[in-house]
């Protein structure tokens, strides 16, 4: 196809001298300039190459669907849109910016006021101006109506990240002199029309406009068209690929474009092959199954269902440890092969779960067909703010090194990308990163799809070409669910296949997810069937056209655990006595607390009773390196039997916060849990007798061969049961009481929860509307329910403030698409707060400062990273800077209170080392540093902070005698 797009170079030959003089780019350092026609030709050529060699079929289908000649018409539109996107630069408002170049244009009759008119840039940005010129050209030249024309010009209007509003259009229309200088309107119009006529001819569009006049572009098509134009513009604006100088150094246009495209080396999209027909062969070839392993019914049925449907939405519900992740990836491969998706995005709740999943996805990718042939290059990204600290990701960065600098956007305010590498170095930076073929990241990256933010079209382009897999789909509150539903509605409009994985999904939420994806196409009776389904495990499917057969119950795998459940007094003395009794013959117990404060208090008490070495602490308040070390240690010692680590004979107790609920494949003989929402409690039970240890668990202590869960964290004698105050700060009182009420018959009766059989009934009961619990509980439960509904409504209303609108009718231009938005959306503390309810606490980097002023890394860090001195008069060496950056620590909830946070920030800023803030300090610039003394203590905002490698961060009120 290169002959086709190289032909755009003929554009210059068709133009008069006046049109050829129009200004586009200027390199002040070199004194070189590039006329508008050359940049338009380059952009169009790149857009054609993007279509031919980079855009996934799934994206091309979005654009092709509306056209009478399908993909051929859509390709012409993409090239033409890129070739005309900067036509707004052929206006006096823009050209007057550089006086020397403006005078050259004046010599050809394109007069303009010099210097540039005040407010010209604000009132007539060249994107908006270009959209108006395209509209006028289509109306005047071809008799289109304005409504028909707007949808075609929106890519020009929005190619700098913000589609115009109707107010913007009106403000420019009442100032026509910004488009054409008074007294010289005809000269300007002639040049503008000449450029547009030439582009139409060279792009092969002129003869198609009559047939296109009645085409109604969908809003998803307009969004991805804008995204492709942005990418083409950024590439064609790169001076390394396309030098400003008109001197092509003897290169033909073909050679020049070939050199630019080869220099960029943008890998093609993934082209999935239909996997093997036998489900066992699929899983055996993609995942490292042990010899003699069989496919679980849920995994088998997921593959069969994916093959029998048009790729749409699949919801897979099944118990913990049932292989849902493998099923989700297998379904993603089938969906990609059938839909033409060019990659996969896997979304998870947290950075920790994303890191764990990233390693698994890499292993899957290595086993896909052609993974080692070199015929395909697969771009891979770990998408969260701490991804550079991940060793697997760093290895991909090194392997993907290229010599050319990263492409920068064509605007004064760049996106901040600095040519760092992923698998391909261009696909890096908060606006381009999601364009990689395979992405694993936090759910925020998907929720941003529903947030009004700059360059949103790029995020839509990235996701429109992938299969989206959402793990732990139940793990979000009403605020985040609002954004998730909006993102799903757009994914459905793009016909993006989506796989949702959950162990514990309420029936009402299952229906909401299906309705969000299918929109008005799903029939009410089908939606009702989805909600009323009671089977478990369960597979729910919704096809592209909204067809939704009844959910399919799947036979369980045979893995069953009967968990004896009983209440336990919340007193620490009661806990210690019970553990001493249960662990008398050895064994390993997990105690899960709902707050870090309760974790530390419990661990301290148990160490006095059981011995310091017999108690391990795990929670989120460790620096990143310590957290990774502790997670690895937990999996090594308490993970599957085939792990290298040695499981303690016991007695041993791990006291953990919610970090033990997910992502860690750990297995304990006994569980003690604070009362929490029922779905989370069941997740915690999934860490109990998770793996077979000998026949009938005979390798466990005899007393603990029967799985047992003790539920504490509540005053069980109160009416109703009163959850611990700390738990009520983390979870709603309503959810805690419904959880206790759902378990009440079990706690009062047989005392057994059968997994997985009881998972769905308990979840549906706790999240349903039926009366639960003793009659004496009902008044308080109703009050808690009323407060919960009010809070949920408040969250929904708050979420709508910056939320993208639903998909509009076909042919309706994306005017004001992100009007009143948030600006840029990125994976920073402030960025995540845009799609999560509440303000995230402060994050700091932790180092030691000794009495003599020496600054060093924390002394106990492993692999030679501990106790390294850090300079204070210059930037640390990159490797040492990375070690410090890997010691990030999120401060507790006290530091999310605005008054305390402000005070803490001021105090931390006073301690800043100026040299570390230098621009070349990529790891440490703009970071807040927390300096600990020799005893690993410090004061901050009225609190005393103490950090240890065993217990993490402890925070106490700052008494005068507490710290010298």
C-alpha cells in the first residue's frame, strides 16, 4: 500500500505559490520551516500506513460500518482527515505568530495584521478554525447541510485533545476576520479551498463525497477517527522522522516516508489465531499444566461458550482457585481471533494485583503461537504509576530499546512523554501507553475511559482495538461502578469483547453490568433472566446485538471445602487463648484485620504470648520493596506445596490486613477474620485449606484437618451485633450488618459453610433486599440501609460531575464531548482520585538521615540495596535513585485529612534536597522524601512515625516525650 500513500507527495505540485507558502512548523534552533502542504501530506501518508499496518481490524470495522464501500471508504476518510487536520493553520489568526514567515505569505497576497491579534490563539485555535473551514467547504462546494458536515470535521476540531463546543463555534463565527483578513477574504478563501480541493483529489475523496453525504458516522467512529488523526499528527510532527528542512538530501518521497516509517518501527497489531478445538489442548498449550491435569468444567465451558457466540460480554463467576484467570485469557484469545482485536487489556483493583497478574500474562504471551518466531512483535505494558519499579517490566524496556527519540505531540503543552521504553519505546507516556497491544494495569485505566479528560480519543482508540478482561469485578464501590458502567457502555458501542471475572457477584450487579454493556439492545426479559439466575459457578453471555441467553450453570470441579464457622469474642485475650489451643500441635493460622491499626495491635499482643518469631505481619503500610519481599515470603512459605519455601511446622500466625484477600496464593490451616462484607469474607475463606496437603489433609495437624473460620471484630452480644469502630470506617455499617445477618443461621445452627455451594446463596442474600437476621435487629438494619442508599445516591451524583455522556445518536457530532472536564487524566494520586471516591493519602519515599547528616537507603534492604549512601549535593546515580523510588510508602488515613495533609506537605517540603529535584533526576524529582533517624523514627504533622522492616509503619500521637 506504500505506493498509494506516497502519492500524497503530489499535493505540493497541485498548489499555487500562495498555497505552498502557508506556514505549519518552524524550528527556531535550525531556522528551518515546513510549509503546511508538506505536513498535511506527511500526516496523510502516515495515516494510510497506520491503517494498513497498525490499526487492528476491530478498529477498522468501527469506521467501515457506516460506509457504502466499507473498508475502502473508511481508509480514504482516515487519510483525508489526517491530510486536512491542520487546514486551520491557513488562517491569519495562526499564520501571524511568526512575523518572518507571515511576511512571506503577505508577499503572495495573504495579508494579515502584524503583530498577531490579541486573543487570536484562544478564540481561533487552529483545530477549531480547521473544523469551521471543512464545514464551509463541504457546504459551499458540495451542498451538504451543516449537520452532515460537522461529523466529518470533528477530527480536525479535536486533534489537540479537546473537541470544540458550540460556544467555541459561535465565538469564532462572530469574528470572521480571524479566519480571513478583512479586505482580503477572497485571497484567503482561494488558498483554503485550493488546499482542501487538492487534498480531496490526492486522497481520492472528491468522487466519493456524493455517496458519503448521507452517511451517519457513529460517535465511536468519530472518536477513533480523531484518535488516529492525533497519532498520525504526532508522528508526522517529529523532526527526527520528518526533518523540517525542505532539503530532502536527494531522497525520493518514497524513500523519505519509508525511512520515517521504518525508523519508527511501530509493531503491527496482534493477529490471534483460532486456538485448538479441544479445551484441554488450549489450556495445556497456553498454561503450564502439570502432567495428568484435567480442565475444570468452568474453564471448559468458558471456551465452548466463547466459540458459540459472537464476541460480546462474558461474565464468569466461580469460586476462588477455580482457574478463572486462565479461563479469561483463553476466552480473550478466542474473542480476539473472531473479532479482529489487536491486543488485550487486563484490569485489576490494585497495583499489587496488577503486578502479580503481569507476570502471569507474560507467561501466557510467551506460549501464544508465533511468540518465538520473530514474525510478530508484541508490545506489552504494565500500566500504573509504579510500573518502572517492576523487574519484569524493566526487562521488557531493556529488550525494546530503539535508537530514535520518542514522538512528541504537535502542541506547545506536550504530554510529558520522554521517549522511555516499553516493548516499543514510542508506546510510553500517560497518553500513548494504552496503545500497546497487551496491557495489564489498574482498573483506573479503564475507568478513565468514562472521564471527561484531554486526549480521551486516544484512550478510546486504544481500548477499541482490544479485548478487555476485568478481574475482581465485584471489588468496587458505587462511585467506581458508575464509571465502570459508563466505560462498559462505550465498549459495547465499539463492539469490544469484554470478559468479567468474579468469585462473588451479586445478582443485581450482574444485571447492571449486562445492561451497561448492551444498552437499549438487551430485552427486559433477558435482563431479568440474568438477575434471577441462581446457579454457581455461572457463565453469563451477551452478544454484540444484545442477545442474552439465560446464564448457564456449570458443574463444580469437585473441589469442596466445608468450613466450620463460629463467633469469637473480640478481646485479644480470647483470641490468644484460642490460638494457643488450636495450634498446640503446630499449624499455621491467618488472622485478617480490617485496619492496619488492629493488625499491629494484634501482632504485638500475640508475640508476647506465642513468641516474636512465631508471628508475621502483612499489610499495605510497608515501603514497596519490603512489601514485595513480604509477599514473596508469604507465597514461598504458605503457598502451594510445590513452592521452594519451607512451610513452618508451627505454631505460626500471620496477622494481615486486606492484602491477604486477593492476589496471594496462600494456604492456611485456620482462619480468624474480622467481620466484613460477605463477599470479602468468602474471599478470605478461600485462603483456608486452599491446597491439598496429603490425602484428606493428613499433612496438617490433626486438630486442624477440619477447616475452621472464627469470626471476630464485633460485639456479638449487642443487638444487633456491633462491628468494631475501625471496620465501620472502612466498610458501610449496612454491608457489615447484612453480612452478619446472612451468616446468622449458620452461626446459630450447624455452623458450616460449604464452598463453593454456599458462595452464591450467601452473596445474593447479603446483597439482596430480603429481610435477614433476628427480628430484634430490623430497626437498626433499616436505619443502616437508609443511610447506605443515601450515600450510594450521593456517590452516583458525585461521579456524574465529570463523567462522559452516554453514546449519542449516529451522525451527531462530538461537540462538547469533554466540556467541563478535568483536564488531563493520569495515574497519579490526583488522577486516581478522579475515578475513585475520596482523596488518596500522601505518598512519600523513605530514607534514613543519620545524626552526622549522612543520607542512606534503609539498611535492611536485600540484594545489596540496603545502607547505600546518597549524595545531597547532586542527583543520586540512576540505580540508587531507583532504589529510593522503590521505597514508596502511603501514609495512613490521618494524612488524607486536608488540614493534616497540608501541614505534612509543608513540613516535607522544608526537608527537600534541592539537588534531587533537578530535571535529570527522573526517579526523585517532585517526590516527597520522609527522613527517618537512626532509630527509624520521625515526627510529621503532630504525629510520631516509627518504621520497622518487620511491622512497617506505626503512627502514634506526638507526645513531647515520645521523640527526642
